[in-house]
């Protein structure tokens, strides 16, 4: 049974959002959300990787031996991440320097493998690509919300532009990873409340529960 | 099912070969550009440390660099020296030291009479973004311009007629930078002085 495009979009951006509903990709949400520009590039890099790796894995899904499917997934994901990394290094050297190791760490992001395992291996390529694309965009949206709050309160700036005209004191805690914990927890709480007060969601073709999170690699500095 | 061990092994080999070839091609295609970017970034940083104009596109920057700066080996240290101008000119001395998470590399430029720091720049650092990583911001780096070299250690607070502030919330990184700077002043500068 094929899922409708609309349902793929709605599910990934809202009802099954990867970060605040599936609680995946938390590691990078803690580490890269203190600046909006970093979050944006991280989100777009992840979106690109998830969409293309889901597309590739879905296209190969009938050929991949089940026993080595996870190794194949990792290989495909790594290839796309390295391509992103090389591309940014060659064409956007300044952003590459600002992001440092983050781009490479996209490989360890649980969301990409989650989509590959839960969706791409049983659905056709086009839908899988859309699923990956919108899973990534859902992640990007959450990251941008977190980064907006953290950058404004922690640095008094938006995309690096100072907007703290009143010279109010900034909160150092907002710059540090614990702030993302508080904010993500709050968002999860709000989302759960909003979604549970509605009528029980239509029997959505919910994806299988995501696999156990991959070991978080991000240093929670 | 076509899932026997032979199929699995052949599939794994083929897939790996295809994907690594893609990467090899992409890498070969972009390698010259990346190498060029690395050189350019280094030159821009050296110009900045020397207090010269490090802005502009690749061609302008390379021309300006070639006209104003020369690479020399003095006392066993490879430095970038500003072509002598009237009065003291800058010498950019490379440094390497450990920060909180990794190695911090960069250049400390001093005046040719070793009386003042001309500027500092970090070419490589893995400090916490938003905290220690802020040593890369102008607000921090500019503080080192014109700090007098007296033989006493550079400290946070006042140094002769100049003040240097640490980065708030990044004590370890801030202290690491001072340790590296003092190390350059104490150990590397004497080597340069041997050859007039």
C-alpha cells in the first residue's frame, strides 16, 4: 500500500517529526544549535544526505542482501556525506571552516539510518526520497527554532547580526548544550500535548519504530 | 532468494567499488581547488596577522601577498616577513599548541624590533563553537594588536598600555592562547634574534 505524498510531508514535518516526536538526532541538535547559520547548513546537509541516501537505498532495496543491509546503508550514507564535505570545502571554504567536524558527523546522525531502515527498504524510490527530504526538513525546522531562541538569548544576535540594541545581559547557559536540553524537552512537551488533545490520529501508515539510536558521537561539550 | 554468501560477497565488492570510485573522482576533481583554498586562507590569515589588508578575491590577494610578504627561514624557524618598510615591519611567526579539545595553530606577528605584538591569527582550532571558538572573532584577536613585549608574561587584564580580555565562559581556551603566545615570545623569538 502506497502512502500519499501529502501524508509523507505531514508526518515528517509534524506528527512524527524526527526530533520532537521520534527523539532522533538529539546529539547534533544539542551541539550545533547555538548559531543559526551553523544550524541551517547542518540541516541542509542532512536533508540532502537523507533524501539521496533514501533514494539510493530504496532503488537498490531488492538487490541488497538482508544480512549486510546495515553495512550497505552506512556505506551509501558515508559517500553522500563525504561528497557534501568535499563540495563545501571546495566552494564555501569559510563555511567549511566554521562547521569544522560537524559535516563529517552527519554520518552518525540517527535520522538518516532511521529513515533507511524504517522506510526506504520497503518503499519505492520516489516516496523514499520525499520521505528523506521531509524528514531532513523537519529536523532543520526544529534546529532553526532552537537556534533562533538560543542565539537571540545567548548572543543577542540573529544570523550573527547583533540585535541587542538595549544591551541586555545575555545568558551564557543558552550557548551551552544544556540549554538545548531544556528547549527540546519543552518542545516535546508542547507537541505531545497538542497532538494528544486532537482526535486519535487516523491510522497513519506509521513507520516501524525507529531502530535504537546510534551511539551519539557528538561531544556534548 | 538470491541471498547466498557468494551473492552477498560479490554485491558488497561491487557496491563498494562503485561508490569509492565516485568518491575518488569527486576528490580528484576538487583536490586542486581545495589545495588552492588552503593556500589562499593561509595567505589571508598571514596578511591579517601582519596588520595588512587581507580582503579581496583570490587574484588581488595573491598579488598583494607577493608584493608585500616573503617567506623566510630565520634561526630555523619558517616565518612570513613583511618586506621592509620605513620603521618597524611585521614578522609572522607560526605557532602550535594544545587548546581544550585539539591543536591550535596560527601566526603571531611581532614587530621587527621585537617591541610589540603586531597581531595574532588562528588558522586551525577545534575549540567549542560559540565559546572557545570565539577566539577566532575579531573582537578577541584585535586586542593583541600593539601589546608591548617587555619580557614579562602577557596576561589577561592590563599589559602596559593595552588591555586583553579573556573569552567569557571559555577559561581553558583563553588560558591556552596566552600560554601559547607566551611560549612564542619566550622560546621562539630568541631564535629569530640570533640572525639580525
